[in-house]
């Protein structure tokens, strides 16, 4: 997602401050996006390139429930780049048992590139998911599996800019026998421009599996006060036998836009 904001941004945590956004655009597959790791992370898209290493780590935090973030910061007088890698872990307590389940095969991250300072700034937000794709020949042919989704993203309107942090309240049900994925992704978070937290909306996930991917779209998701926000999502199964999945999504109409990525883990105690 690209957007202009009135306000500034923090050099230490990447938080955009201000009171309005404009010029918003979103695209599911960011043109020419690549990410590599060799003693550091190198990210590139059609517009920018940034490199992050151990010297750029500004935060490495894991919360009590196992979720966390590794944040890299690379700032200059001209631009500021931030790379956030999200640590996805979910906790369950049920009659079947209790414990933490952490993602092993997939991950999600966000890259923010901001140009400008003071009253105006232009920001490009790339959310991405990654993992070792399940070979199509190794995809299960039967069984129903429930994946807990842990994701992050951003949501913007003319007067709001939200961070959508990782959560564990969404379940996607995959019927490998029927070759379908079904569920709902709820998005909620914190508004950078105002002192408020809460729900933003949701979008339906219904798609057929084709090889090791499932791609779908929606036309009237209730995101924000509007009920006609269209969007797309892409799911990739990762691990040797579809052990996990990763998902990226975008949604946009004339007045609002949302973008994000996440990981789906199998809960052994559900």
C-alpha cells in the first residue's frame, strides 16, 4: 500500500503520526518484490531497495504468550526504512490439552519505506509472507484441518491510519478432500491518529485449492463503516505436507484500504 500522510513519523519505531491520508493505492502482488537473506535481509520492489542486518535491530521482543516482533530500523535524513518480522505463536487450553504452538515453516513480515518529514510524508508498505512451498504432489488428498491465523497489516481512511497486529481469533477450515478453504478474517487494531483501539471489520475467505495455492476475491466486505469494500487474498501451503499456510490480502474502495499478511498454524489441542 502507498499513501501520503499529513504529519510526521518516528525515527525509532516507524509509527506514522498525523491526521489525514491521501493517494492510497494497494496491489496484492507488489511488482518486482523480492526478499533474500545472506548474513542480513535485502528487500527490493519496483521503487525501493533496503538492506537490514544485526546492526539495524532496534527491537526484539516476545510477549508472554509467545508472540513477538523483531524490528529493524535504517533511517537517514532522506528516508526511513523499517522491517518487522512477526513471531507467530498461539496458545490453547482445552480438554485435549494445553500449550503453545509456534509457526515452523512459514512467516510474515512488513517493510515500511517513508520519505519526507514534518507536515507531509509518503509511505510505501509491503506486507509479505514466506515459507517453503509444499510440493503439489505432497498435498493431502483427504481430511479437514483447522488453521489458526496470526497476521499483521494496516488499514487507512481519509482521517485514520490503523496498525492491525497479530491475533489468534481467526480459523480457516481446509477440506483437503473437497479441495476448499473457508472462513473469515477479522481485522482489528490501534489507530495511530487517534487514541482508540477496536475492530475494523472482516472479509470472507472462500476459495478452491489449485495445487498448493488457493486464490480468491470478495466484493462487499464490511470493512469500516462501508459494506462494499472489494479485495483479494492469496494462500500458499508451506511445509513438507501442508503443515502450515501463509496468506496475503488487500482490500480497497474509494474511501478506505487495508493490506496485510499472516501465517496459519495447526492447533493440536483444538
